[in-house]
């Protein structure tokens, strides 16, 4: 992979997550080309939270850069695509609960994604994972590298961030805002690294914490 995927007025990017243990050391990544990508992760989270965070961080990076073109996000997770294109509006109407009244899984990230998608021209494309799709493989390898870095206690390869200007051409890099986007220990477990402290940038809640697992058990939920 290498060339930037800018097709007319549409920017194409891949987003993916990885977890070693599920839950376990986990990572997320989005990828446009070798000069425009970002990754991060947590000491413990799940694959689905990595997948969702990759999309959220891509939306945030493009929003902060002023990019206004249509965004096509390629994902290998049908859970992510269905959640964001089919199910979230009903969940939101019910106060982020499913039809059976149980709380929506990963509702913290779903709320953040719902806000990030508002007013944006975004489409999703499902791609099959692990079959050699270039952009998906690039995102997957970077998400896995972030998870492995947490597993081994090494610095997380965070990437250059968003390096495109509003027109999809060169611009100043925009660092990711999620926890674990840089050197391990550079940010508190509950706070973002990289773009931390910028006005209007909401925090991404870290992965599957013990308190969250206990709450889900009490409410009959499942950890995803």
C-alpha cells in the first residue's frame, strides 16, 4: 500500500482493531496511505472497541483538519457497520438501549460516534478481512502492532496522524486523541494522548475496565 486514495471528492480510508486475548492488550488504527495513518491502544480492551475507536479517531482527525469531502470508511467488522448505519438511531431513541431494554454494548463509544457522524458525509464499505485487501491489511497490521506494543511494554507506533489539508492534499499532521497513541505511560489511563487538551475534543473512554465489566455483568450485558 502507498498511494493516497482520493477519488474525485471522496477520501477512502480503512479502519481496524485488534485484541490479543479479547479482552487483552488491544489496538486500533486508521489508514489512508503510508504517510497518513494513526494508531493507538490500551493495556486491556476488546477487538470491537478497537474497531469502533479506529472509526472514531478517523472522524476526529478529519474533522480537526477541516476536511469536508465525503469520507468512505472501509471496515471488516459488520458489527461496526451495522451499529453505525442500521441500529444506532433506534438505540438513541430508546436512550441507548436495545429493543429488549438491555443497555447497548459499548454505549460510550456509540454516543461519541453518533455525535462525530452528525453533519458528516460518511459512507461505509465492508471488506473481508485477512484476504490481502491492501488498505485493510495496512490498518490491521498497525492495530496489531499497537496491541503488541502494549503486550510487550514497548512504545506504541502512533503514526504521523492526518497529513492531508482540507482538499485532501498536503497539510500539517493531526495527532490522534485516543489513549495509547504514543509512548506507553505518556497519558493517564482515562485521558487522551497526542491531541489531549484541545478544546472541543471529547475523550475516548479506555477499554474494558474492571468497573465496566462489573456493570455489564450486573445488567446482564456481554463484554464486546
